[in-house]
C-alpha cells in the first residue's frame, strides 16, 4: 500500500502537462498585454502628434494677432482657445477627450505658452488595470517682433484730380492711406517699433528746411530733381533743383499715426509725374545714410539690423499714370527701375500699386511690376477706391506676416 502511494506521488511529480498550461497562460497574458501596449502606444503617439499640430497652429495664430496689436491679452487668450478648439474637433474620438488649453501671453517678451491635456481610454491594456491615460502637450514660442520702417512714395499729380465712380483719385488715396495706417500701427503697445515716412511727389519733391546743403542751387531752393552725379543709390550727395514742386514737404519717419493721416488728408493734386523722384526720396527717408539729415526720432535704424533680421525696411510706390517727367539722365521709368534694383539689393522690400491704370498704361504697369519685390503680395492693380484700400491692406498684412517669426 505504501509502495503504491509512493509510486503515484512520483508520477504526479513528474507530470508536466499542467505546468505547461499554466506557463502558456502566463505567456499568453504577457504577449496579449504587450500587443495591447503597442496598439495603445501608437494611439497615444498619434494623438500627441495631432494635438501638437493643433497647439502649434493656435500658437502661430495668437502670435500673429499679438504682433498685429489689435487685441488685448484677454482677447488673445480667448482667441487662442477658440482656435485650438476648432482645430481639435478633428482629434476628438469616442475614446479620447481634449481638455481646455491654458494660454499665457507675455507681450513684453513676445512669447506664447500653450498647454493642453487629453484623456484617452485604453483598449487592450485595460487587462493590466490601465483604463485611461493622460496625454499632456505643451508649446512655448517666442515671436521675434522685427521693427518696421516704411517710406511711402505717393502720387499727387494733376491726374489724381480725375474721378473714379464719382470720387477723385486723391480723395480715394486719402481714405486708403488712413486704412493702411490703421493696419500697420498696433492699438496695443508692444516692444516693436513701427515708423512710416511720406514722400509726396509730382514733377519734383519738396524738402523744405531739409534741403540745406543738399541742392546744387542757391539757398532757399527746396524743390528737388535728379541726383547731380546721376548715381542710383541712397548716398548723401548734391541734388539738382526742380522748377516744379508739390506744396507738401516730405515727412520723415514717425510713429504718430494721426499726424501721418492728417498730413495725407492735406494733400492736393497738381503737376506732372516724376515717379523716380518719389522713389528716390521714399528710399532716402528710410536710409541710415540720411540719419544726420532727418535727425532725432526720425533717424532711420542701421541696415545691419535688417541683416540681423531685427528690422524690415520697405518702400511703397503708388502712381496713377506713366512716369513722364525727368530733367536729366534716362527716362523717369528707367531711372525708377534702376533705383528699385538698388534698393532691393540692400534688402529693402518694395511694394507697388497702379491706381486706375487699366489697359491704357502698359509702360506704367511694367515699371511698377519691375520695381516690386517678386511675388504676388508685392504688386497690385487697383481700378477703384476699394481696390486701392485692398492693396494697402495687403501690403500692411504682408509686412505683419513677414515680421512674424519664432
């Protein structure tokens, strides 16, 4: 009896089929759990990537509005949350919940911090006790707010007295410039500097007291024609005298929006079109070579800041007809193109708009296109006041977009 029991015990001890089943069960659980982890990890990473894209898009949108300066900090945060929610709608699944983001805007440093959290329901990894998992995503972006200097070459020739849709072109220019000023100058203060200068032109450009030691003529002559040496650059040298001049004097760089609008509102239209002179003086107004002439708060910043991506210098050229007046050298149109080439070689951005040219001024249109920086955002053909306003808004918007980097 005892011997039979011992033998049965030995047989039980040597039996391996049960332990194999247990081991298989353990291994199956591990493999099943590992497969579940792989699946859920892929889902988590996909959600994290897509949330990161939504946060980056919101950050970029908030950064752009921050630089525009039209919204308060509270409005920026609300705007960013709405933007994120609209983008994250595509991310919401039955098994994930996207939380409300937190957004912190620092206007002084130009930074936007966004954090968001999603809760994702697990699938196969639930067998390991993991029902849900938090997926936090954060982004910090510092937007470099480059300063802006703009010289405006504005046509105030006699043809600007003609009417389009019952309104004179000069009146339309005044309305369009006011909208440009509203677009380019932020309502909320920021660390960036934005300044605009005016170079109204017709058959000449009037310098007023700034003409001292600049002209080849006797003292008191302040109506300027071409450069005496015929060069196409922004060096400070002698300019010849023009016998014809518009009444308004050039206005050096300023950040006083209302004074700029008031200045343009005082313009009247008279005289022929020496467009190259408008371009020359719009450039001179933003050239650091001329800092000693304009002086004080109107002194342009160094070109080195442009190279360092801390500043944008731009010229806006507006005309309603052919450049038909010059006193020496090549035609006004040819001189204009040479000046634009020289500006662009120094990284000055050039915008140009033809106002009411239609198909009757192909030379003017080709001149404006040759002057403009390449790209559809830099040239516009405006057939009426609304088109002119749209062109000026486009130019201001392009400058805002270009100064946004992170």
